[in-house]
C-alpha cells in the first residue's frame, strides 16, 4: 500500500505522466507482489512483503536512468551496450583537484 501511495503522489505523477498503475488485489494466499513493466518490455517482480517501498522505488528509478542512457546512445547512432576497450579502462584520468582556500585568489 505504501508503494501505491508513492506512485499516486502528485510529484511522482508529474515527473512521469506516462506511468500507468494497475492495482490487482489478490484473494489467494500468495504474498503481495509488485510487478513493473518498463518501456523496453522488461518485467520485474518484487516481493512486496520483504522489500520496502522506498527500495523498490529506488530500483525502479535506477533502471529508468539506465534505460534513458541506453535510449540516448541509440538515438545518437551508437551501439548498445557500449563496449569500452580494455586499454581505456586502465588509463589514468587527470580529473580536477579543488583548490585549497589558501590557494584561491582573493
């Protein structure tokens, strides 16, 4: 019920207006499940008694970000999944170092 409440919250509906929620109440002795079908057709089933609503929500959001990234690469004409060559994985990354307060010009 907590997960359903989160899905029906105004903020959640505004952030993903295409999301559809279908409630099927069970009348058997099976534990409650939350079944999620993503835009790519992949379906995941969560045990609603053993998994907190917030954890399920976070897993769905992570999967959504992954699917958005996949879509972005595909729309750019890139192959998916992206294969990073082994030698690229071992290259050092120069990065940026934050300057200390004393080093900053005043």
